[in-house]
C-alpha cells in the first residue's frame, strides 16, 4: 500500500470512542451491582441497630461436646488360656455403659497377638477441655460359666482432648489375661 492510500487517523476516532463508551458502560454496571448488594446488606443490619441491638456477629467456631472414640487395636500379651480365647469386653465412661463387644479368637502367639476389632466405635459427651474416666472390663468366654460374675480383667484410663495413651487391661495374675487397648479420638466442630 502506498503512503497516499493510508486513511487519516481521524477515521479511527469513532471506533476508539465507541469502544471506550462500551468499556465505561460495563464498568458502571459492575459498580451499580456491587453497590446494590452492599446497600441490601446495610438495610438488613439497620433494623437491628434501630432497636439498639448490635448487628449480628459471626459466631466463633466452637468444639462440640461429642467426642468420637474408636478402638483401633488390642495387643494381646496373654490371652488367658492355651490356644485362642474368646473374650467379651465392656467399656464404661464415668461409670456409665458405653459399649460392649465380643472379640473372638484372641491369641498371644507372636505374630498373631494383635487384634483389629471391626466397627468398635461410639460417641460420648465430654465438654472441650475436660476428661472422662474410661473403665474396660473383660470376661473370658467359657461354656461352663452360667452366672456372670466379676470381670476377669480390668483397666482404666482417661479420654479427652489430645492424644490418648494406651490402656492396660489385666487380670490380677498376668497369665489369666493381659491386654493393651489402643484408642483414637476425634472431636468435631459444633454445627
């Protein structure tokens, strides 16, 4: 194209002005929409302020009183008999029944002395910052036991916020039953 074939700059001015006007119009629409949302939020807060009340504040995240407790595993030091032994365990929190479960075929033989109970979990009410006393009682399975008596093994520990140490559960004589219970806990936020 030759120099004399170029159009003068003045011919581009209407296109530049049209583009600028469209940009200003879209920015104005965005501003109006944002301002309307802010005005609606202020209008909702004003009735409470007109009554002398403070506007509602965002509630802080609180921890629930519910603490989830899960039995992860049982280490068997002595199962209480020759071969494998069936046991029934009861767990109490502050003297109140929490859960009962059977654990069949516990074995103190090396390599088989860890039991992984399935679905032994519950929730208990323990306010944040406080503890509950856990008591674990166990009865060895026996066909000859007709009347339920004193537990064969007993152990105690505490549950609350933070890590939970393992709880030893033993008979007076170790060979009659000696276990260690490993729990995990989880506290959820209040909803």
